[in-house]
C-alpha cells in the first residue's frame, strides 16, 4: 500500500494512509509439545487394549510433573488394520495410535520429561515450540506500539506537507505473528551416577535436555487512514 497523502473529492478532507509495525523480543511463557503413542496387535481388541494401557502410562507420567504441565489434551485416536501388500484381502495385524498435546510452563521440568518420553517404546515426541499464552498482556503491548508507530508515521507525512492530523478514518489490523527469534541448540546432558561395583550393572543414566527458553519475536501490523488539515507546504 502506498504511504502517501491521498486527495479525495474537493468536498472531503485530504487523508494519509500508513502502516504501523511493531516488534518485541520477549521470553516465552509456555512450550508446547506433541506425543504420539502407538500400538500393534494381532486383533483389533488387543491393539485397543495395548493402546489404552500405554496411553494411560504416558498420561500419568506427564501429569505427574504437577504444576510444570499447564495443559494436556487428547487429539486424534485411531485403530486400523494393517494389510498384507501381497494379499490385500488378508489382515495381518492392527495398528493403533493416539496423539497427545501438552503445554508446559516449566522449561527445566520439560527438559527432564521429553527424554523420558522419547525412550518409551512405540512413542514419538515432537517439540518443544515456545510461545506466549493467548491472553498474554504482551499481545496488547505490541498492538498498542503498532498504533503508536502508525500515528507517528502519519504525523511525519502531515508535517512534511504543512498539515496536522485532524481525525481517524479507518484502522485495520492486518495480523499478529510470533517466531523464535533466537533458536537454541538443544544438547543432551547425562545425569551423574555413582560408579557401579565391579561386576554389577549400573542403572541406565537418566537423560535430560538443557532447554534454554531463549526469546521469541512478537509482531503486530496494521493499516490506518487519517484525515489531515489542508496542506500549506505544497508550494515549497
């Protein structure tokens, strides 16, 4: 959109149309992650039982993190036959899967949870994705900054023409976005374990991920149209 004064019919006041853009780098408030639990069985009933049992175990472990987990919901759920490619009509086994969607507020606890989940059989883990809560005051702050940026730009154009802003005609929100502005490489760290006696097997070391919250970039954009007074600087 052209950011320049626009002359409307003689009976109307001149206007200036501008964009307003604001960006903020802030620490994330939450991290989202997904867990897919799978099962395989020779019949539909057994596959469903295994899937239910395995999903319950995974849910119990996640919810056992207490206040570190802000939300856990169940998404897609499916049990379907696996067919022999050589004999389409013959059902060899059944596959099942459940998708869990989690939201964590504690990055340290999440760094302990994700490796445990990843070590479980028939489990796929993805994430984390850092974000702000939907109702975070940061969203309001960045929108207000975008309005201020549009108003400042409109004043600059008006003053260059020897005019002043006299009113608001229209303001349109063209969208908000967020992205991780400083991606962090996640490194696996192994918890220290005491040396095992000679000839004895030590317990598996628990893995954890050092999840640095980093920062995310929040942005807001809008387009605004302002009325201005009659320009006095058009003739130099």
